[in-house]
């Protein structure tokens, strides 16, 4: 009972059922820093001040990035690489007390024996028991909308509270849009990933709204101070325009 109350309180503080927009700062172990980006702490501070509702980060930033009571922290606990070698971190009571939510990345259609699905299911249940929310990051390779749909279905059936999904760079057919929209409507709220800054952010947001997505979880578009404010405004305007 207490865990359910904690989950409901965290979901309300995050802004549900309204649109949810997060900043992703979990790129460090795989990408390092770009030469022009600000520090993760500066990025998080600006994103909080400019109206985003939370941050996804790794354990090393957990304490330093806590900004205020209204800014939720998603701790990235688990990920699978393209070769599907899983890495996991235990959800200890100490970690649960400092994070609001858990981010879990799953690599769909990875090669080799899959450990990711089992580890993800265990972490989702552990988070529920601790009263935490879970954000499942549905990763896949390629630019095919059928692959995106497959990853979305897999993530939606793992019991998470939110899903993060990137949109393929290929152009969707009307059938693709209808198919993905039906899947999104039947599952938990889905947040669009930003992808590389070279991609058209307006195009990404336009498709996200057509698919019925509930917000965003974007990182690299916010890394540089020269484009952070403008890109956050574009994102917030996109999802607030239909309220």
C-alpha cells in the first residue's frame, strides 16, 4: 500500500496526466562530453529553470543534480549494449531514497542470448516495491517503423510507467502512423527521444504529436547553451499547444 501511495505521489509531482518533458543526461558513459557542451549540472539547472520536469542521469550525478522538490530525478540503472551484454546496478534502499524514478534501457533485436528482458522485469518490480516509477527506454537498430513498433510493444508489456522511444528518420506512411498511434494509445505514456542534434527537432515533435506521444526525453539538443533555451521553448510549445 505504501509503495502505491509513493508511486502516485511521484507521478502527480512529475505532472501526469499532463505532458512530461525530461532532460536526458545519461549519455556520458557512451559519448563523453562534446567539446561545446556545458557541464551536466549547468544543463540540469537551466532545464529546471526553463520548465522541464525532470532529469535522467547515472548514479555519479544523483546527489549533485538534485535541484528542488519539483524536479524529478530518474536514475539510469540498467542498459544493454548492441551485443546484449547487460549491465545492472542494484536498487538499494539508499538509492531508492535519493531517486524518484528508475530509467531502464532495453536493446530490442540485439544479437546473442538476451539477458535484458529478464533484468528489466526484475528492476521494474524492484522499483514498484520501493514506490518508484520506471521509465523504459525502448532501443532498437535501424530506421524501420516496424522495428520501432516492435520495441514499443515489448516495452509497454514490461509494466513500466513511462516509455522513451526514438522516431525513425525514414518517412512514415499513413499506415505506419495509424499502427504506432494505436500501440501508444493502448500503453503507458510514451516520450519521444531527441536523437542527434543534426536531426530536425521540429519534424521529430510534429511526428510525436501525430503518434499521440505524451512528451519528450531529450538530451543532446539541450547540451550547448547556444541552443538550449530555444530548443526547450520549441519542445514546450509543441506539447502545450493542444492542451
